[in-house]
C-alpha cells in the first residue's frame, strides 16, 4: 500500500470525537493479498453483530504481486489505514493469514493463521532476506539439533508459516497465537520451531466448515454456472507458479473444451497470484478462445468455493482449491503434483497419495467419465481427516481465541458459519459463436452432438466424430472460421428483410450451405438450392444444424418432418416448421 494520509476516525486521538458508536476494542486486520482476503472473509464473521469491536484493515506491502486487494476492500466499504499508521497505533488484536513482512512491528496481540488448507507448502528455495533476519544466531542455537539438520539440508524444505524464519524475530516468537487447523501440525511445528509450540492453538479450518455448510446449495451454484441437472460440471483448479496446472499445461483448458461436448460446463479457478502476476487483462487474452468456447472463468475474489461444490469432477494440482475438493470427497484428478513442494504429512500430501492422475496425452473425456463412474468417496477419507481436527466447529474456536486475547466476553449464541451465497458466483464468460455439430436422424427425431469450435484438440487427437460440420454466427471474429462454415446464423430484428439477409449470407460466405436468421423463437433458413423455410424453435442454431444434417444425408427436402424432436445431449425441444417453400 502506498503512503497515504492517516485516517482520523475511527482510530487516532480525535477518533472518539467523530465517532457515533464507541467500540470497546479495535482489531487490526492485516491483508497481504487477495488470497489473504479470501481466507479472512471466512474468519471475520466471528465478530458479526458485535458493536463492541471495530475492525480496520491495513496492507504491509510485503508481497511481490499487487493483487488489487485495496480496491476490493474499498468496494466493501472497509476502513483502510496505511501500514505506517498501523504500526504506530496500539490495537487490542491483530489478525494475519500471512507471515511475511514486518509483523513484529504491530502493537497488539497477533494471531497468525494459514491462508490455505493448513500449512502445506515448502517455502521457495531462496528465502527472503527479511525472513532470514528474523532468526538471530542465538535463536538458531536454541533450535533443536534435528530441526537444525532439517533446515540446513535445504532451505526450500522449510514450511511456510511453521518454520523459524516465519515465526521468530531475534529469537522471540512473533505471534501471540499460531492457529493450526489440525493436530498433526503440532508435531511439525515442534520439530522445526519448538519455541512456538506454547503459542499454538488448534482451531480447525473455517473455510472447510463453510464448504460443508454450503453443500445443500449445490443446485443453486450449478444454475449460477449455467448448468442443469443433465450437465457435467468440470472444475479446473490451478495454484500459481510454473509447476502448477496452468504453469505446466497452459493449453489444457482449451483442449478440454475442444474434446467435451457442450453438455459439459468447464469452469476455471485460477490462483489470484496468476491473475495479478500477469494482469487480469492479459489472462483474459490468453484464455480468449476458451472464453469464446463457453469457459466459465471464476473471478479471483470469490466464487471458487461454490464452483467446487457444483462440480461433478475437479482437475487440479497441489493447490488448496484442489485439496478442498478432495476433502469434500468429490471426484478429483491431478494434472500436476510436484511432490517436492508439498509438506509431508499434510492434507495436500494426502491428496497426492490418493488422487488419480490425469494423463494429458490420452483422451480427456474418457478419463473424466471413468473418474466419475468409478469414484469411491472413501479414497479421500484421509484428506478429509487431515483438513480439520474440529470439523464444523472452527468458528467457535476462533471466536473464543479472539475474545480471550481482547479480554472481552464472547457474544451470546454460537458463532456464524455462513453459507457461500449463490449470488456471488458470477463467472466471466463470452458468447459461443462457433460450433462443430454431428447430427443423426431417426424418423421425426434428430440427435445432435455439439462441441465449441474456437478451441483445438491436442495435436494427434482425432475428433469424436469424423462427420462433424462447422456452424458459426455471422459475427464470429475470425474470418477463416466464418468462411469455412457450412451453416451461418445471423441475428435479425423486425425491421430487417429476412430474405435479403439470407441471400446476403450465402453470397458472403463461400462454404455456407445453409443460411439462417433468427429473431426470438423464430428462425428462417435458406439453402443454396433455393429451399426456404421458417420454424419455431428455442434453439435456432441447433434447429438450423438439424436441417443441414438432413440435407447433408441427401434426404428429400420435402420429406423433412413438419414437427420434429430435437435432442442436443440431454436437452430436448420441439421444432415446428411454420412455412416451407420448395
């Protein structure tokens, strides 16, 4: 956070003069990144409806990636103060879900928590100088011999949030309370930083508890993604870094979309560090073809929790989102899992032991179907067990800790465990304007299979149907795609001369065999032999594709049923031919 004027209310010497409510305690919330905010949003409901406590937020500027978190909090109306004011002010409590930066400068009892699924990742190979400076030579001498050996073997084996460089400053433990999600972390903490064990508090995982509480809302989340009961929702989850799913397989999302028919919904959950290391604009450009092919891109600030609940299967890596999917005992596949980056004995390590691997060189659709069909929820029982020692009770433990450190009686009633709202699941998506179709007529019924055409199969992989044909909207941005389409569809309005529009489409696009114009539930079609019809349909693109499939099979135009059933995947509708010109 850049230097900015100090706020005068609700903190500071003049704060009481301008305050309407006079809280008894003030708590500082330290927000390093957008990832931190995601986790803090699970914790802060412990203060809900308590006018005795004022929360203010600050940004220590310790992250190399500017994640725009200040803007996010501004939108939510939170009081934000400069770091210089934060460390110059005395608070009754401070909360941080990162250990980076000069947290030792905070004047308050400090609670630190993990910002992910427990303490699961080794720190980078080069530990920052600021972190190293936290450990003085004398402090190192007090670390047990086994801990010294573990640290000296390789700096990158230290676990972020549990190792001395993240918890000690000049030999002293910085946090007043080190919150752990599971008892197993006590053993790891004792092995590396025994001085911090007295500060340890096992309080469970507030995110996991909210996920469990939100499971009954699955149908609502699926609707928010545009999926119905017949859809297969595929969540693609990637943490950040070059060993993540997106780092190792940047083409995987597009290849999934190209291979899966459109009764599948693919939703991508990418780590906020990926969004902001490269920039949201750049990320959307990289995913442009996928977005034009129906990808639901989940924003970095919120929505990933609802997405993994909605999913029928998750493809992921060693990140927390993938871990939570497995902890919910849902079908979960790993496209990347660098074991050397994962702390042994952690919940995420258990994911690596239990989850099947996705082979990106084999057919993806078959692997997903097999993962769903053969899934045994018990395979992830150990992941669930290691996620929390106090499942469904984290909020109560965290509230008890916070109010004890503030020397304030807890509010009456139990602590909140809010369900994730469906209204905050707002994926980014574009309009699909190019499709591959395959059609199969049986009497007065046609079955269509549809795939997005803006993305491409992995090199060497053959299409599911060799007889598929290309259908595009006239507004498709790629000229070659428009010029290669067998069917071209255009939106019209009531003022248009439909006959002229159809003729112009056939003239403009040399490969076009059937032109279609749609307005609401009405569709007009014209082919190169001069056959023309109008139809009532809820899916003009599919209806035009069905008519082309009829002609393509060299069937008599006059025998086209006046009313036929149209099936696209599991979705069914009826098309009624209103007028036909031979």
